[in-house]
C-alpha cells in the first residue's frame, strides 16, 4: 500500500525501509497511539509516523549501501524475484523434457508422466511433419497435408484432397492419351471444380482418323509393296487426298498383281499385263503367255524323244513364233542309227553275245 501513497518528496529508499514496520503494524491490526480496532486508516497513520522518524534520522546520517541491499533482500522488499520451484517441480520439468516429437523435434515441458506421454502421442498424431499427415501425389510433386485442430479433430482431410487431385492430375497416366503412331499426346483437362473440360480420349480417337503416320492413312499395295498412297486431311478434318481410291486404281494395273500376271506351266516364265499412265492396256500378258506355251522348248508337244533312249530333238522357233527347225527329221535320223534300236542289235543263237550296227 505504501507504493500507492504519495512520497511527498521523500527518498524512495526511506519509504521502502518503512515497509516492514507498516507491515508489522498491519499484521497486528493496531498502530501506536490508536485503539486495537484493526482500522485500515490507523495502520497507514502509524506507517506515516514511522516514515517521518526515519526521515529525521536520515538527515543526520545516511544509510550504508550494504544495509540497503540487505534490507532489499528481505522478502516483500524491492523488485519481485522469480519464484524458485520446489524440488518436486524441478524434477517434474526435468522429466518433461524427455517428451520430444520425433517429427518436428518439439519439446513438451508442461506435464510429465502418463499425461505427458498422452500429450506427446496426440501431438505426434496431429503433427504437420508426420509422414502419415503428408500425402504426396505419386504422379507429380504436389503434397497435401492433413491438419488438425486443438481438439485433435481433422480440419483438412489431406487424403480426400489427394484422391480428388489424382483424379484430375495432368501427370496421371489415366489422363494421358498418346498416339501409338506419332508422338502427339492428348491429356484430359479439368476446371477448378473438377469437371472435365477437354476429353483427351475423344481427341485421340479423332486424331487417329487423320494421323499421317497411321497405317490406315498410308495404304500400301500388297503385291508390289513399293508404292504407298497416303490419305491426307486439312486443318478442319476434311479429306483432301483419298489414298484408298488411288490404291484401288493402282491394283488394277499393278504388274505384280495375280490378275495381271500369267505364268507358263512348262518353264515358269511370267508374262504381265502392261498399262499406260491412263490405265489402258498396252500389252496383253495372257495372250503372250498362250503364244509362249505353244513354242515353249519344254512343252512336251515341242519335244521329239527317242523311244529307245533319252535322245530329244525339240522344235525351234524364232522371236515371231515361226518354226525354224523341226525336231522330227532329226529324230528319224537318230532312230535309224540308235544303238539301242532292236533293228541294230544282233544276238548269237548259241551264246548271249550281241553285235550292234555301227554308223559313222
């Protein structure tokens, strides 16, 4: 109470030194010259009288600094000193430092024992650095945190947000559609509310219809395997070059086509239909094959063979198919002198010895 009263020009140490007497008088509830009534005003009057006496003595001699420091060290005098915890409290703080979060390394020093362990478990469960509360998208680097309030209840469900994100994640393979013929990709696009704005699958199917590297748009002749007839589209998807129609026209005139190729059954020589640029027939391969088979040297009708040996006398023709050499006359000459002709072999009637006619 003395600190709240006006000092009246007195030095502060003097007022502080009078505090013990005032406290002593207040504790007894009476002051010098006052009845034992316990009045609050009487207590302060006694304190003022003691202050005046102390001031008169100070004018004669000053207090030493040591006595002032000793007086200030007394309980309740001077600046408030920090409270010293009892031994039990000191051991409580020391044991509480042992509770340390293994995720954020935060120390819990309020309580100890089972309650402190429970607080530590609750903190680790709700810690923002707990890996179970940090959920990362497996397709991109985005992370979602499960946050909790002071009551331990979740305020932000990171797993639900992660599942929602993975459904619309641009790096998710389910949202990536790539052309199997070229390197073009068509990802799905979603708005902020998760609604599909761009359907990548539909765009891919539309692209495959006009992809320049798709085999369906680059038909090739199956007979000659050389020429390709690409199908081309403009920017709006309209057909500008019908490769399939050109391929059908080519197959009609392709020299390697079975419909345009005719093979001799005796020698295997091939004869093809030939066409000009307008597609008109300029060489009839079927007719040429028939002509060739009539004069083919391997045609049995053109080969005159000896009936006694393996001698053959084929007919010969010129480029125009005219007979230039008949094998029949040569065959007749050979049969007359053939050593295996029975008419040229004579056998002894007494032994098995044979005698053959010889010709020059």
